[in-house]
C-alpha cells in the first residue's frame, strides 16, 4: 500500500427456480481441496516475497521475475491474457522521472522507468465485467518510501502486497470453476508504490470499455489479520448495493471497520475516479510496514484464506445482480486538514474506540522522545480532544515545529498519563 464499495422481478415460479440455483451456487464457498489451496497461497507469497526478487521494485529484474511468475500462474489456472501478440498478459507502461518537475518538457537525459501490469481475462461472453486486482510491486532495497533508517536492505513486502496477489490468484482459481453471469478481469498492478502508476495507466488505456465494468475489488495488505479478526473495507458507499451484499455474508466472521469513501492510497482510487464502484480490503498497518521485516513467516495464512473465502462470497452474490449503480462519496482526502508536524507514530486504523490508538512508535521521533508507547490511546493534545483520526489530524494542524504541548493518553486500559512533547 502506498504512503488509499449490486434485481430480479419475474414470475413466482421462475423466481423460485432462480433462487434455488443461486443458493446452490453459494453453498460451497471454499475450494474443493482447501489444504491444497492454502499450500498454494503459501507458495505464492513465499516466492513473491523471496530475497531472489529483491523487493520487486518497478522496472527491475525482480519486478520482471514476479510478473513472469504471476502470468504463469494465470496460465496454469487456465485464464488467458487479454492482449494480442506474443505477450498476452502484459500491459507495459513507462514513466519519465523528471529532474525538473516544473519544466515544460522532460530533459532527454531524465531516466525512464518501464513497468508492466499483468492482466488475465476470464471471458464468460457476458455484457459486464468484474475487476479483481492487487499490486505486486514493492520498494526494492528501500531507497524511496521506506520507513527503515538502516543501510539498504531488501524490502520483501510479504504483506505489502504479496498477500493481495496471492489472494487474487486464489480467487481466480476458484472462480474459474464457477459458471458466472459476468466476465472477470484480474489485474496485478505495478508502480503502485511509485504513485499508482499501473492503475492510472490501465484506466487510461483499458482494453475494456470502462462503462462495461460493474465494479473493482482491490486487495492491498490483507495478510496480517489480527487476533480480533479486524478487517477494514473501504468504498462501501460507492454503490447502494454494497451494504446489502456485505450484510448478507454471514461467514467467515470478522470485526469490520467500514469506510464509505472511494478515495484511498491504493489502486482502487483510479477506478472510483472513473465512476466505477469499488471495495478495498485491508487488515491494517503494522510495525513491519515499508520495512525489511515484512516477511513471509509473519503472514497469518489461515486468516488470509478466510478473507479469500469472504471476498469470493461477495463476488458470487454480486454475480446475481445487474451492473452496479455508482454513487459518488465524500472525498475524505479533500477535507483532511494539512499539518506541519507529526507525532511520529503509526496509527491503528482499525481501532473503533474513542481516541487515536498508537500501533507503532518511530524511533527518535516526537512520540518516542516523549515516552509514548504502542497501545497508548491519545485522548487530548493540549486542550484539543481526540475522538477519532479526523480530530487527531485537526489537532496536529494546530501546532508548529518546535512547539511544546501536553499529550494525554490512556495506557493499558486504565492509566491516564500526560506526556510533554516538543514537535520536531
């Protein structure tokens, strides 16, 4: 993740027959051999997050190895590429890195990065198409976007986002066995970490008419389901059908954090901006985010398989619907306040209590110097009350670098602690 969701009215007898058929379709949402499916998920994450791929940075040999692996997996599943020619799975794009971003034209000596999306098409000869996507690139050796302060090291990105790609491949394998009323386009995006390069390019150069796309599902960082089984779903307000669909899925059971907005720091945003309903699934940030420690052994594979089952259920239920109606949502990024300082923490985006829970403290930053800890819940900054992420950001916008204030936190559920902080 970069430093971000669907009518039958026929005669009674016919409706009964349709409902019987639909319920039969939904009776078995797990693969025929769940053990084999789980082993394949582990193999997919294991390869994509291996040191051999050197962090899968866009335009590198590691990205090429990952793209080759993903295309071969699609082929083994029996889903073809959508493009003509000798490389039917690949959609190439290039980006010039301007040395002077204010110049009217790029300098001929500016470096050009070539990346590629991996695209497969399950053609059911239908009028409308679902898109299921995940980005497969990561940070390479961590030169750009890393939160790691040590020497260059491979950022394997097991959760970010080998987990999402493995989920996409598993869903592709499952849907290939079903008789669907829609086509399904599977996309592994590159350049997400660079600024949504691949997904931006795709919507501008789609092999399908955008008006024929019913919805887009994005999976970015879905491999670290916690013990409370908290699952964040973004984009729930982008179609009036999403609420009914999500409530209809009774298992597996999760504790949901739902966000209506279709805008977020991941590939689904590019589709939302083209008036396409979206859902984005996310199991939360963690201390290994954008660091070399985001490795395979930390993935919750049982939890990942449950998420795959849940998303597969959503797809099958939506397959019974006509093309989804799109709804524009409030762009939360536009109303978010601008601020000059940070506390130097990783917020717990899945926390649904009062305040802002700290999920990680960055060494040497404001919170660390003041003695704040992971698990502390920030309730006040000076005289400003903190009740949620928005109020936290508004509070930050009130302070300047070098300014000192008192932070009030709830620690371990019952201790009210006040710490003096000086913003860097």
